[in-house]
C-alpha cells in the first residue's frame, strides 16, 4: 500500500504527493475513470494532505485529527462538495454560482479553499461555462477538483485548465487479494474482483451493501426471463423500470457488463468473464446470437446509459431498450 493508503493507484498518489511536498499544486485537478474506481477517495485524500495540521510526514495526512475526519465526512469548513442531486441527474449553473460565492471568502482555518465537483459530466452547458469562468478567475488560495467518467464528456477548455489524472481499473487478481485482506472469504473476493470490473470502490460497495448483489441477481434473472416474454410483458416491465431513474441506470450497468461478456464469447474470446457466476447463461446465449446481434445489444445498452444521463424520457428509453432485445425461447437448467 502507498503512503496515502489508496489501493490501486500508486502512480497517481506519488504524483500528487510530490505536488504537495514541492509546493507545486495545480489550481485544478480532473480525476477521470468509471464510477467506483476511486476518484472521490483520491480527491479527498489530496484535500487531507493539503489541510492536515499534523501530518505523519510531509504530504502524508494523519487521517485522525479533527480536520482529516471532517474532510473524510465532507464537512470541513474550507471544503465544499458539489454534485447533482441524484446520480444521473443534472448539476446546475446555480450550484456553480454558489461555489463562486464560497471562493470569494478567504480560508477560515486552512491554507486553501477546496471545491470538489463530483460526477461533473452531469453538469449542463450553463454550469460548465460558469465553471470555466471560475477556473479563469479563481483566487490563489482556491483548489478545484473535478471527477468525471471521461475527460471527453467535458468542455475541452475546462479539461485544458486541469491536471488530468486518468484512473484505470486494477487487475482482478490484485483486487481479489485486496478484498481477501479486508476479510472477505476467498470465493466471494474472487467473484467481486471480477464483477467490479477492477473498480475497488464498487467492489467494496458490493461487499458491504446487503442489497447490491441481490439487485444484480434480480436484474440478470429479469433480463433472461424477458428474452422469452411477450410484447405486453415487456411493456409492463419497462413501465415499472422507468419509475425509479437511479435503479434504471444501475440495471443498465448490470446488463451492459452481461452483454459484454456475451459479446466476448460470441467473438470466440476466452478472456475472463466479468460475470463468472453466470457463465452458463452467457455460453448459452453466445450459441443463439450472432456477432452482429451481440455487438448491437452491447452498443444499444451503452447508448441507453448515455441518453438516460441526458434526461431523455425514461419510460420511452426503457421501452426501446427491452423491446430491442431478441426473442429467444430458452430452456436453461
């Protein structure tokens, strides 16, 4: 483990640690990577490294003092965390204006005023343009940090003003070892190491949230059942699914990982599956779908996730998604 106790991103920790130690902090950082990769954790650890009054070593926060604990909880007086009201929602221009007001006042008890924008890809055009103005006019004591799935989702002018930290998934084997060290049984750790797609935060959420794995099993079972369902049944399911936007988005993410596994097998790849516990279902479907069909299902699910984040009509999107699935009569064991 590295100096900041952040799993899987040693290179990023080392770079940021040197920025702190050398007094060479950038005025803005952009942490990119899929949700659950560790973007928020890394940003908060940087905030602790900057603000901690009793560091264990230069640039290494103690993580036990009042300031560190407040930052961990997102409640430190010189730290502001801003995000859309719900995952998949919209971060609005009014929220960026509140940040501007926050930065107008000098730090109260620290060296910096720090603002963390979570999931900034959810910012609308007005909010992104407002942030650009803030980036250009930020006071010297301001540090802005953003997280996003990819830099390409943001205005190029925003990206160009940030130090971009592109976080990558870690190897499944390394994540399995990490989870085992956390006390998970070996079999569970191995499964979560694959299911999480190399995202430590997501793996820990699956391990600690009782309903997370149950939700995944439920949505995969429903997908398989709908493949042999009537149009009326599919429409009714889409109507129920669209009522809860966040659950709809999570279902799409589960289905995407499943269709990608199917595509791998249709293509003849022997690469490890993301959903190894569903190997029987995946192999069966790979025998009933062409490569073009499997690729289309994967691409359509990716597009559905993007459209849902752009606030298209959720019910219409749900209907289109499940209606486009092929009709396959199944007799799985």
